[in-house]
């Protein structure tokens, strides 16, 4: 279940970053939640795309909370180390690879400090229905909700709604649609990328 790689679903990540830029630009601190982050490939991809779009100075104000229920209990160390092999890295465009990774040992590469320091792992089960943080500007939850049943999915997405700041964005993988039963909580945007904007309809949650 935890298999993934850098730059997976890059169209979604690019669209999510483009959508959230107005909400986070000029802020002294902005939080992003990557829910179901596996071993760090996705939050580090997100961090690289944010750094490229914001510039490195403004990117220093971004914190990415990367959460997973991490059944094996080893993701925290893997993510903190930030060391990955060729199979996970091979889809990264060459220019970005050279800019954001340094050789580590004979066959591995390490994410540079600036990117590693922006990502913090949180061990967290989405089914607790408690957010890792409130007032987050963007939640990215890709290839995760397909692993839970429909009623759990509805509750998790409602929890995401509560965790987002006003106008915050939510991104899924290309095949995950917003369930009709709670579609009034979010507004769809951005053509074919699966990005939603939080609507402020607190009465719906009552
Ligand atoms: C297929 S991976 C997706 C990784 C990444 N988001 C991506 O799109 O490549 C699914 C991840 O979701 C995590 N996961 C599944 N159910 C979860 C839950 N209830 N709470 C937290 N994480 C969960 C798994 O541990 C796994 O790391």
C-alpha cells in the first residue's frame, strides 16, 4: 500500500500549488497537510514544486505536515533521512534533480536540507477523524481514500473541510471524485486536475 515515487500525479501537484499560491504568498507561516504521505516521496515532491514556484526565500515560511498511519513504524526515520534510490527518483526532471538532490553512498541520493527541513512527519490515522492541524491552506490526499469504505471517506473529507482555512484547497488523485453527498462543502476547479476549494457552509456539518 505504501508504494509510490517522486513526481507521481505531477499534474495534480502542479495544479494544487498553482491554486494555493494566492493563499500562502506573503504569509509569515503557512501550513500544508500531505495526508497519506507514504515514505516522503510525495511531500518532498510538493516541497520542490512549491520552492520552484515561490522562490526559496518565501518557501522558508512553508511547513508541510506529512502524515501516515505507518503500520511498520519506520516512516519517520526514512523521511527525516531523505535518502532514496533510482527507481523512486527516475521521473524527476533532470534540472530539478540536480538542484534538489546530492549523491549519498554508491547508489542513493539525498534531498537537500532546505527541502527536508520544510517537511515534518506526523504518525496519524485518518480514521481518528481528528486533523493533524487546523487552518491549513492545502490538503493533498492522493491514492489514500480508495483504501477506505464510502462512509469512512465521507467522514474523512468532512474532517478535511474542518481543517482547512477559509478558501483552503483540497487535492485528490485524478480518479478520486468528490462524493455527491458532500459536494456542497467544496467547489471544483482547475479543469481536469482534481482540486477543490473549501466552501464555508458550517450548517451542513451540523
Ligand atoms: C498508495 S500510498 C499513496 C502515497 C502517496 N499519497 C501517493 O499518492 O503516491 C497510500 C498511503 O496511505 C496510507 N494510508 C492508508 N490508510 C490510511 C489511514 N487510515 N490513515 C493514514 N494513512 C493511511 C498508507 O499507509 C500509504 O502510505
